């Protein structure tokens, strides 16, 4: 670790009067060091509003539950912890790590964290970091997509017209500014120099890092068939794809969706809602075969058909037809389906291209340990690009925890390990409630509970092993999903709940007692 | 609303007066305040009479071999069978088996036809099973079958001893009157003598849970004790009785010392002594006895032992005193008055007395007169079984259920050349075995008279038209008589003419208390308007003058040598089976089971087992137990408790094959009878208990019927608009297809199912247009979900919005889990679920909510709402 980032002693504890500040020089900078109660804090001494180096002379106090210093010039209040300007976040100052050790006050210069990937996973780490150690890093984010970070998982409701495209933005532009985050949008990182600890972007920007976070997400798997490159063939991954799909929508328009997993079903349902004629082509006899059993698959299929979606099951697409643009597909059943839009949703593959080219250990994804660290101790990785204990990811929920764990380690404020847990899958198509988690197949040693109510379109399947819930599949009535998920993740024996388990928490003896 | 009709309850021997009013909703049943039996009160059975009137399921046309036909053909058929049998095999080859629920006029005609015109005496009734022992005890003591007590006497007594009577359930209105009197006058002592702790014990100052069948030792002991105390009424004994010395000698021989009594009766010495002292000290004592005494192979002797004590102390014929045999049935007494028993002649005249026979024959002007007793119930069916009786007419009773060794009775009917059954319902166990079924008029459609337990004669009046081809029983017997060639003697235009003839006959017999002469001249209008009245009409209380119907005018004390029950428990059959009624059912339930309300009290057959015995046998509550006696088996779910003593079990007597499988207690009760009265020993059958191993228990609520029931055991409980079935069996039935078959006959019905295969749990419910059509719940053990909530859903018109979700749970969900708008749409978490979760887990922050309940962890757009909920709850 370079000297630049070593802890530096600035003065003795008693040199600072209680509830006041002193000015110190750290490297090239003037830094204001404050004593508030038992703690010390460090901020830039430069007051951005007045342009004067005066903050050390400000008054320490408390405002809205936050320790602040009031600028002696224009009286703005700056958070001692984060440097945020309470009146005008644009004018926030930097905070620095500071601590008291052996009667002395120590300050450390901020380090730089470079984040590659402006998706949920990357930003989640930043959010967590801001919450637990806002002084630790200067953050620079590179995003290949020309947008502010957004929540990809909400593309489906946008396609269905249920959510506005703006609403899926993760943070407004101002958020980056307020937190002093530098964003390079639309400028992918193309190379990492691990020796020099720099990254270089497509636009030629080179930035040094103390810590690098890779959050590059995944690639949609593309069809490897004739015609797959034709215009009109899109995957369903990003706002660009969404735009292409929305552009293709017209009255009497026809679409083929390839792949009957969660994404394919959501794409098909969304396009249908937009008035397209939709045919969904799926390789297996059963939709969402990884998450549903036969019966749930049947219910789902029936419900899609009822929405007017044509299904081709046990079929693949052999070719995309068309000379200059897609005009249809040919299926393995030798059927030609006319379509101007072909949406592929046949799976994702971790995007470890950049890491691989930088010589980081990768298999399917970037290999990380339980702290989200890659084989290079300065490089962390989270999200769909990683491979953790042989698992890769395709959903949002695990990213929350990866982000938290990663932030804790980046901030060096404790120990925390990522533990992979059973994750549920849920379909986001209104009126088509499907929830699936854990092991739902029957097997030796497993006990299966089922509930069916055809008219309500309800099917519930709970799977127990050694008296613990190991799988839950809910169709049509997912209200109790959180409860099952909790039981399953906590792994509590359900012996006492068994007789009413399938009827949900409201049927438990305890709840019935409270009735 | 019409003026209302005053009539009489058709159930128990209390004989309550009933007022029936018609209003827009049908009929209203009220107690008749002017009737001396009940003074306006009614019990649950009486009050529910209105619910048993529906014509659904009624037999409304004669049937021959299942085919509906007209009266002519049916009666021709019956007359031919009877006529041929009489011609070929004599009058003793035919028989009538009647019911204590027929009206006096029905009885009179049947009796006259059999004894005076057919010339045999094979006419017996189910009253034989009820109080025949008391009849003989009365005859032995008084020379005539007279109950020397009225209800009023109970209320005027200082001590009421209830022996072998669960008055609270079997005669509820009388019990209430007694309980009210006791509440008003706590000095009124009540002693209950019953092996079992019953509801009646609630008002008892002392309950003697004596060993089954040991009553005679107790009362012999009492007699000795009374002697020791010098409690005899010497003058009365000398002037008005004979036999005291022999009775005392017999008593001393068996139960001289209280210690011996205590030992014999398995009672604590103090209890015995307290009872004796109480009895001796009370000036006015009524000893009320019922089936617990009568239904015994020594029932007559037990009755005599009781009567002896009253005679010895002169405690009868005075207010507040007397031995009181209470009848089970509404008109057992009426049947006894006309002589409708194989051992009687008519109008308290004796079959064995030539003068009486001559008088009756002369009165009837009949070609012949029976000269020897006919076959008593059990013997009668034995004779049917071995072919001596070839043609049998059964009216208003269900012997295949109610007789002991009921399977043999059933076999007898199967073998019988000709069985005709007159009943209101075509589906009784007995009706199933008849060649000819005759549609009988039911309560509400019939007119006539009945006499209750206290000799109170009152009118039953019709308030409904005869439905279909239904006819009163007397009419059927007259038709048979006509077809047998006796029309001149049976040309009654109506019940009034029959009654007048009966009243004329019941007059002038020397020394008899029964005298209805005063009613012989009632004209039709006066008969119609007849107010309840006690016989002897116009005379004082029976025996007030201490004159008895024996030739010498004296009463008899009868020496009683106590006998143990015919069959003693042994190593093979170590338990004793006791039987009886439950509060809200009547007999074999053909009528009461039609009232959903009545079925709620005790909806299922059961077997009361002492908890400790059950523990030893590994029987859990609700599990099936088979009760095996030497002759047969009864199967019922166990009810664990301490009402029955260890070593004893109790089963209700009501259930027939129409309502349950293998629950007929009669099947397990050997046909041991009292040698004098012919009354069977229903209260004491040695049995062996076994837990019945079944693979599944189930219950179903459905609109239709399950026929046939593919289960080892089942019970059906009719309810309002549906039937409840309880089932148990072995194997692994294909539940799904059974459920479809039972619950959802029509395709529009929709359908839900729950399975927990490894626990053997299957549940299904059928709904149509938001109406619950049926449910089936199956499990490996007797199931806990209470049927109540589902039953309410079956009765209610429509399912409430939240109901559907919890139907297969069998119970509503806790508040907050049923409904509530969705807050987190990503994870489908509703507001109420959030609230409950927040409270249950003590969540404080939105992050915690997310971590626990998932809500807000995806798109997060619900976080403000979650925060608001958090703020609202703190
Ligand atoms: C249509 C759709 C619906 C979904 N629905 C759900 C759902 O309902 N529930 C659920 O849990 N999950 C859902 N998912 C999955 C979920 O969106 C992803 O698991 C999640 O977005 C992964 O986050 P990430 O940050 O790892 O990757 P991404 O969101 O893919 O973010 C990675 C970002 O890095 C960028 N990048 C890649 N390489 C570089 C580079 N070299 N330089 C700079 N930037 C780079 C990419 O362009 C991308 O913007 C859905 C996904 C899609 C596509
Ligand atoms: S007590 Fe007997 S007679 Fe009176 S209402 Fe009840 S069942 Fe009828």
C-alpha cells in the first residue's frame, strides 16, 4: 500500500478543544479536523461556497440528528461524517477517515474505488459504502450503457406498459453529484492494468484505483442459427433491447419469443399486452421448467393461452427467416411462424470478458471468495459476472447481500461473509402470480403437500425434508410467499405447523389463538 | 296465523302437551301451558318437532317388493298372506309387532283383530323392551298394571330416588320440573342410583354408582334396614298386604347387613348407609325407576324389590309417595290399557281368567278369543326365525335395530315368508326387509289418544293433511280385518268410534283401577275437545283407598332373591356394555335425525370408555373401538372420560344401519330376557374391547348421499340442507375420484384439493356459484378440524370473500391473513400480512421488514407505505 494512503498523525487529542476543529496538512491538502464528543472527524478545510479555507474554524453542533460543522462564512452545515452539505448537497465537501489512537489523532487520505458496471450490483456496493464509510473512497463508475444506472429487472413491467421507463432509474443524476461520484456513462472499460492499478476506457480515459470493483453483469446467450444476426432479432437484456422491442410494436404485429423461462414468459406477456400476436417457443414440454413442476407448468401454459399467447412446446427455433430483416422463424417442428420481432430469452452467461483479459482467475464467471474478493486482493467483483462457490447468479436478491458484504470489506469495518441462500423466483406478470423457491421435485425422503383450487387458478406445493421446508411453489396465490421463504431460509422444523402449513401463517395455531 | 292445534309430543313418556300454530314460515311448535304434564315447557326434541315434518324421504305410497302400488293391491296381498297362513297353520302362525308410539285407537283395533278374530295372541310391541318388567311387577304387587304416582307427587316428595334413569336426557321436561322444584326447595333430596355418572347426577345429593345389575341387593338391603329401624307401617301391612314375612326373609337371606350390600353393589359403606338413612327419614318418597331397572333378566324382581320398600313403609296411595315406573315411549301406557301385549287381553282384563275372556269375547261379539299368552318380542322373533310364525306385520318400530341379538332378528325377517311393514319412512333397516311396505300417517297427520307415564290421557290431533297415500295404522288394520272377513266388527268411521268402544270395554271390571266408563259416551265433538285427564276418571288417586286388584283386595310383597345378570364378565369378555339414550335423539332416529338442530347435540354413535381403560388398550379419543360380545360386534368411536366406571362402557342405543355401520348396539346384546316379563337385558352385556386398526378416518359434508358407503365404518348425520358423513376404513382408496363422485355431481362445480400424501391427508371441497357444495377430509387419525365452521358454510347461502381460501383448512384464517390490499406487488405482500409480520417479529425498520418479509426489497416503491405502517404501529 502506497504511503499516500498511510494513516498520518496530525496532532494530540488534547490539542483540539472539545466541540471545535483544527487545521492540518495531509499531503497536498488542508484538512479540518474536528473533535465531537469522543470522536474525531476530518473534512476538507475549503468551504466550497465561499472558496475560503475556513471550515476548521466553524462551529461544531448537531442538526437534524446529525453532527455538523457550520461554515463561519455563509453558515452552511456540513456533515462531519460524510461532508454532505445539508442545505445544498451540490456543495458537499469530502470527508476523510480519522481516528484516535494512543492519545493521538490520525487521518488518512481518501482512496479511490473504481466501479466497472453501472448496474444494480455495482451501485448497491456504492450505496452500502456511503452508508457505512462515506469518507473512505473517492468513487469512479464506468458504465457501458449510455444511461444512468437503472434496475434491469423492471424492464418487464415497462415492456408491459405497467411502469414508466423513468421509474426504473436507480438514482437520479444529482445523487452522483451529491456523493462526489464520477460517472462515465456510455464508456466501457476496455482494459485493466493490474500492475499499475489503472483502468482504461473505450474513450481513452485512464483512472488509477486503490480498489477495483467489477460488476459487469452478464451477456444474454445468443441464438447460434442462421439469420440470428438479422435486424429484428433482439434479446431482452437492456434498455436498448427494450427500445428495439417497443419500436417493433405495431397493430397486427407479430412476435416470436424464444425461451420459456421467466424472462421469455414476461417478454411474451408484455408484448401481448402491447397488442402483438405472440408465439412463445420453448424447448421443453413445460414452461419455466427449472422452477415449476408439471402441474404448475400446465397452469401457466393455460393462463398464457388464455391471454392469447400461442405456445410451441418441445420446439426450438432452427432459423430466423428473412433477407434483410427478420420476417419469421422456422421451428424444429418444421413450422414457419411469421414475425417481425424475434425476442430471444434463452439464458445468460456471466460477463467476465474484461476480467479474463486482465488475467484474473475466471471459470464461468469471475471467481470470488466469501468476501467478494477476486484472486487479486485489490479487485472485488459482485453480481451476475461472478462465480461464487460454483454458483452463478441471475437474480436481484443475492446482489443485496453481496453488495453489503463487499462494502463491509472495502470499508474495512468488520467481518462479513457471503453465504449463498436459497433464492426464490417470481414472475412479474400481473394476474399471473408464480413463486418458486428451493427444491420442488419429489424425491426419496421428501414429503410433498399440495393444494389446488382450479377456479382461483391456485396451486401450491410445499416440499419437506426431515420436517423442514425445502421447497415451495405457489401459483395464483403468492401472498404467503414471504412466510414460506423465511421458514425455508431459517430452516426451522415445521412439525408443529405441518397440519396447517399450506394454509399460511394465518392458519397456524398461534395465529388461530390470536384470532 | 290460525288458531292453533293442541296435541301431544310423540316422543318420550312424559307426554307433553304441544300447541301447533301455523304461520307464514310453516308451523310453530310451542309447549301447551294447559297440559298438566309440562305446563308449557318443551324439551329440545319436542321443540324441534317442526323440523321433522318435511315430506322429504317419506313413504307416500304402498310398495310391493319395492314397486309402488295402490292400497288395494297391497292390502290384498297382505290379507292373502295372513289369511292363507291362518288357514293352513293356525292363528299362531301370524303376528303383529307394534310400537309404543302408536295411538291407543291403533292399538285397540290391532289387538281386537288379533285376539278376538284371528284368535291368537301374537301381538307384542317394542314396549316389551322398555317397561314390560314394571308391568309384571305392578301386576304381582297390585293385581293390575297401575302406576300409582303422578308427576305432581315428585314435586311433593321429600325424597326422590332415581333408579336406572337418566331423567335429564330421557324425560327432560319432567327432569326440569324436578330440578326447578329442588332449586325452590333444597330440602327435597335426590338420590341417583346408576352405575354411570349421567347428566341427571347434576341435581343429585347422592349418587350411588352401584355395580351393574346389583339393584335388587340394594333394595333388599334397604328393606332389611327399614325393618331394623322399625320403619314399617304395621297397620297398613296387616290390613292391606300379604307376604311381608316372606319378602323380609328373602331380603335378609341376601342382604341382611349394609356391609353385605356395599360388597354386592361395590359401593362405599357410607353411601349405602346414607341412602338407607335418607330413605328411612323421608316421609314422602317417590322411587322413580326406568330402563336401568327394567331391562334386565331380573327386571321384574328389581321392580318388586323397589315396590316392597314402598309397601313396607306404606308409602303409596298418598301424595308425594310411591314407586314410579316411568315409560320411555309416549303411548306405552295406552298400549297397556288396551291390552296390546302378548301377555294381556284387553282393558286390563286378564288373558288367563276365563271370566275376563268371556266378558271380552261377548263385548266384541267375536267368533273366538285367544286363550293363552302369545309370543313376547324376543320369542316372537325367534319363532319367526324358526318358521313358526310365517306372516308378520310390523308397525311403527324398527326391531332390526332395537331388539337384542339384532342380527338374528334381521336374519329372522329375511327368512320369514311374509313381512309387511307400516312406517312413515321407506329406508329404515327394517323396512328394507319387507315384502310389502305400507305408508303410515305420521305425527301431525294422525288423530287419537295417548296416555303418558302418569296415566294422563290426552288427545293427539292432526294439523296436517294426510300426504300422498299415507293412512293411519288403525285404518290399515280395519282394512285387513275386512279382507279377512270381519268387516262388520271393524266398520269404524273414525277414531272417535274406536275410542268410545275402548272406553266402554274399559269399564266395570271388578276391582280394576282402570275405568274409562265416564268417557264412553263422549260424542265426537266432546272427544275432539277432550282435555287431558287422568284415569281412573272421576275417582281419587289409585290405591288411596288401599284396595288392590287382587281378589282379596290386598297388595302383595314379593320375596326377591337377587340374581346377577345372565352373563357375567369373564376373562374373554371382561368389560360390561351398558346402553341408553342421548338427549336429542329418539329411538332409532328415523324422525329426530331429520332435525339438524337435534343432530348437533350428539351427532355420532360413540362408546364411552374410561380414560384409564383406554390408555391400557392404546385407544385415543375418536379412534374406532370394536365391542365384541359373544354374539356380535358393535363398532364406534371412543369417547374418553370418567362417566363410566372402569371396566364398563356405554353406547347410545339409537344408531341404526340407516345412520351408521356396525353401530347397532342390539347386534352385540345377547337375547337374554327376564323369565317373567320377557324384557331383554340391554344394560349388561359382557364384551371385549379392541382398538380397531384402520388406515384412514374421513368426514364429508355433502348435499346428496353416499351409496353404498365404501368404508369399514361410517356414520351419517343429517343436517340442514346437507349430510355429514364420518368414515373410517382400510386400504388406500383413490380419494380424488371418490371425492369427485361424492361432492361434484355436476360439471359446473369447481373444485379444490389438498394433499399431504405421506401423512395420508386428503381434502377436497366443491363449490358452485360461491356456494359450498361439499367437502371431504381424510387423515390417518381421527381429525381435529372442527366440522362446525364448515357446516356453517354448508348452511350459509354464499361463501364470504375470505372463506374460499380457508375451506380446506376447515377453519377461518386469523384476522389479517385473509385479505388486505397488496402493498409490495413484487413479492405479493399484503398490508395485513405486513402488519401481522411486523408485530410478530417485532420489526422496527423498513430494512428489517425487507429482510424478514421480503416486502420492499425488489423495486422498493412500497417502502413509503411500509414506513407508514411501521410508524403507525410504533
Ligand atoms: C428483462 C429482465 C427482467 C428481470 N427480472 C428479474 C426479476 O424479476 N427478479 C430478479 O431478481 N431478477 C430479474 N432479472 C435479473 C436481474 O435484473 C439481474 O440479476 C441484475 O440486473 C444483475 O445485476 P448486475 O449488476 O449483476 O448486472 P447488470 O444489471 O447486467 O449490470 C451490469 C452492467 O455493467 C455493464 N458493463 C458490462 N461490461 C462493462 C464494462 N466493461 N465497462 C463498463 N460497464 C460494463 C453492463 O452494460 C450493465 O449495465 C431480470 C433481468 C432482465 C434482463
Ligand atoms: S319431555 Fe318428552 S314428551 Fe316432553 S317434549 Fe320432550 S320428548 Fe316430548
